[in-house]
C-alpha cells in the first residue's frame, strides 16, 4: 500500500515508480487533455486575429499608397505635364516619347486608386 501524493488515499501500487493512485492519474490525464484543447482553441483564436489584422494592414497600406500617389502623382498635374511634354510640341523627339510613356503609366497607376 502506498499513499497517493495527490489525494492522500492509500492504494495498491504497481511499482515503486507509481506516485499517485489510478483515479488521480486518470483525472490528471483528463485535465491535461482539457488544457491541450484550451491552448489549441486559444491558438486558433490568435491565428484568426492575426489574419484579420494582416488583412487590415494590407487595406491600410493600399490606402496610404493611394494617398501618397495623390500627393506625388496628382492626376491633374500629370495631365498638365503630359500636355507640356507631348511629342507634337517637341518635334516628335525620342525624349518626349519616353516621357509621355512614363506619364501614361503613372496615369494608369493613379487610376487604380479610388
Ligand atoms: Zn489519488
């Protein structure tokens, strides 16, 4: 007979290694499983929150990018520059064509922001 370290009841031990009775062992295993499930649920909750926050960060970054584009690549300003740089006003020079291409690309990019 041995005294259980958990409940202090006496039990027939299976060996010297056994420190707690069978009911206390079963109870501790159930508590272990319950804690494991609790941690899994908590983890799933945090992963969901991280997903939500990552989506919000992406939305904010896109919004910030659009605001910055509005400041740096103001569509009205691009339109005025395009008129000034138009190849017709520069004898169809290669430089004016290249600048016009860049301005057209910028206009398309700024149009993606709402
Ligand atoms: Zn016990």
